[in-house]
């Protein structure tokens, strides 16, 4: 029998709730700052007229996601996380990188996901969002299964280089309308 883990705040399993981007915490290596994946993602957005809004790093996940500046600052141009810039393409690169780093830091959670064959995210709506935490966990498992996790997490460039074939396949499956961020 195959087991699927729902990864969201709506999960029936505590592990799935803990793996929600609203709850999963990353600790920055240089500054030792703890923040949720969601606040890291939202606070790192850079727009035509503002950002990154690093003050969001200190907020709870829901407040960070609803900050009005995220809607009123023009088009998204890149991500900048503690001075490291990430491009918008590949589309899920920055989110995957931040999520997988956070999961790798939480060794107990990382070990527990190995007990599942697949992952779902009932909260994910492809009409409203690009990133999916279930996708990031599946990519994490793929890196682990192929003994590439340590190399991938060396730095963002290594991550992108190792995951390049994944992102190439991802871009081939995107329709013309879906390719606009």
C-alpha cells in the first residue's frame, strides 16, 4: 500500500501541519535568524517599486502573506534573501531552495517524510499560485534518493545546477498563459 502525506495546515497528520510553509522554520546560517518558509518567501520578494520587505521576516506567516505592499509595488522582478539574489525563472527555484533548506535543517521532519510515497497539498491552487509545498517535499525526496541533497544545498548555484533537468522538464509542461508570472 502506498501512503500519501497531505502537507498543509489542513492535514489530518501532525507531520503534514508541521511541514506547511506557514509552520516550517528555516534558520539562517550567517545570522541565526529563525523564520517560517512563508515569511522568508514573502519578505524576499523584490518588485519594480519596492522590496525586499525584510521587516516581514519578523511577522507571523499570515500577516506577511497579506502585507499590502506585496500587491501595490508593481511587478515582481526577483527575490533577494539576505543579499543573495534569485531570478524568477525557473519559476519555483527560490521557493524550492528555501523550503528544501528548511526541511534539511529539521532533521526529524526530514527523516519522517521518508516514510511516505507521495505528497499532496489541498491548499494549492494553480490559478492563484506557482509554488507548492508538496512539490518541494517531492523534490527533496528525489535529491535524497539520488544522494544529491548535500551537494544541492552547498549554495544556490549548486542547487540550480543539480535541479536543472527538473526545471527544464517543468518548463516544457507550462502553457503559454501559465508562463506569465
